[in-house]
């Protein structure tokens, strides 16, 4: 409206200047034509501005191949969460920018509604994807995590708020679309609600970014903390001969396999496995040499810490494969009732 007023005033000022110079004033039709031409030029200029502000439409997200999350490490799953959150933040910013650009003239067209929806769908998709990935993390790694769970819960809270504001954008767009379908003018209040929702979504996205920026460092610190804690465990039931040492190694393998039947590990299970490994490792050190009956066990003494540390770092696929290889390398199991002292240790 202000732009139109300026155009009209400019036309009348021009007419006044011509009259002041003694020239013939243009007709009313000429003035109207000048005003219309000015409005058209401004509309084209605004369209150019809008097209430069609105970046190219994002590709519609499409689900990729089905991922077996159980085959991902804790770090790989966390990286997927981090990436999805980053995409949700970026898409929300683009949605807010699209709303701002399409409402600068205090009007919204059907094409502009469709355009904003392209960005909205992108943001909505990644918010939901990030939430789904976090649910997978809870399912697989909640038994090991403490600090990471606290971090993810805070991120999930921000995602929930972001989801609410995106829903408000959707609601405003639906209202605008319905109004346009009826051939009615969109109320300024409705446009203001859309702008307010977009601004709030952008603010939520910034809060989410602040909350999520150190997630991977929290994970790395927690994984290292697990490794450091397990390193303090000392043997408490050392095998008394070579056969018992071999039996303790199979007890370690069996415990690991049983604990991972549900594809997840608790801190108690991890600690129990580490204790069995420390006992077996001590037995290998004392009786695992090449001499005497049985294979040379000393070559395997480092496998216990290797497997335990893989589990502690959430490297479940690698740890499971390592356990299978270790079991095969140990050879035949000793028969029941054979061997010396040293019990099998804790059970899963």
C-alpha cells in the first residue's frame, strides 16, 4: 500500500512539474498508465528479489536402503543422528527464509504455498528421521550409556519443540490454501501467524544446534571413560593350570555370546565380561606357553582386552566377529570336568 501511494504521489509530482514549466499536463489515462507501469516494474523487481532469496528447491527426501542398525557401531549410529539433526536445522532455516521471502508483499499465492511446503516437508522429514534414529540408539546402547543418554534426551526435547512449531507452519499454510481455494483474500492476521511460526521455528532450530553441537564429543568421552574404568579390573579367580586357562577362555566366549543374544550389552554385562577376560588373561600368562599339553595360548592373551574394549566403545559388529574368530582359534573345547582350579566366573 505504501509502495502504491509513493507511485501515485510521484505521478502527480511529475504532472505538477510539467504544468509549472508551462507544458501540457498529461491526461488522466496517461497518469494511470504511468502508475500501472510503475507497479508492474516493482512487482517484477520484487519477484526477482524473491527468486534470489529462495534457493533452489530441495530434492524431496526419499528413504534409502533399509539399514540394519544392529550392524552399526555406536559411533556410526551417533553420526547418523548428528547428520539428521544438522539436516533438520538447515531445512528449518530454509523454510523460515522461504516464508519470509514469500510474505514480504503481505500476500501469499497458491504457488508460494506450494513452494514453502517443499521446504517444510524437508524439515519435517529430518526431524522425524532424527527422532527415529535416537529411538534406535536407545534400544541398542541405552544399557551402556549415561552421559550420552542425558545429551540425547536434551536434543529430543528441542526436536519436539521444533516439531510443534513446524506443525504451526503447516496449520497456517493449510488455512491460507483453503482461503485461496475459495477465491478469498488471505487475512493479514493469518499471514502474521505464518511469519511468527516461521520465526519461532528458526529460534528452535538455533537452540537445537546449540544443544547438539557437542554430542559426538560427549560420546567419545563416555566411551573412553568405559575403557578406562574396565582397565582397573584385576583378576579375582586365576586358573591353576593350562587346561583351566583354556576353559576360562571358552567361558569368556560363552558369556559374550549369551550377553549379545539380544544385540545389546549392559554395563553390568560388560563389567562381568571384562572380569572373565582378566582372569583368563592371567591364566594364559601363567600357563599358556607352547610347552606341555594343548595349544600355545600365550599368542591370544591380548584378545581379551581387544574384545572388551571393542564392546566398551560400542563397536558391536566388530566385537561379535572377533569373538567368533577367537572361539575358532581356541580349537576344541575341553571336556566337562577336566582341568584344574579356577571357576568359570560370573554368568550373564
